[in-house]
C-alpha cells in the first residue's frame, strides 16, 4: 500500500530582487510560490512520494499560476479550495557579503 502525505498551509507569492540587489535598486522582481507546507509537499514529491497540498486560493490568474506550479512538481491539488480575496505576498531581498537578507510581508489579517 502506497502512503500519501498531506500538508496543510498558506501559499505565498514571493517576489525577490534579482541577485544581491536591494529593493531600491531592483527594476524587476522574480516571482515564485512557496510557504513551508507547500515546500515540504514539493520536496516529498521530488523524492517520489505521493504528496497532496491543502489550502485555499482566490479565483484569479495568479492563483491559477500557483496551481500550475504545484502540479508541475507532481503535488496533488484536488483538495485546494477556491475562495477568498487574495494570495499573501512577501518580498525578499537576498543578503550580500555582510548584509543580511530582508523580508517584507504583505498579507491580509
């Protein structure tokens, strides 16, 4: 019998300044999706385990792109509920030399 691992959590859109640029220097941001539980599901799927992710996503094109990204890593998404108003976002500035990384969150509630 093959076991399925189910993770539950919030997905966040991460917008990262390229390379080691500061927010004030960046003219563009790189978009990726993450969140601890989603990242765990992707890692488990990469090891060949059956992983399902459960969350709620708004009904918009950004959320659809997130679903496509999860599915591209063989993470099950059939139990993801559609609803709510927005996807949480966080902005990340990579650290460089002696400067530490910086994160700014933009989430509802």
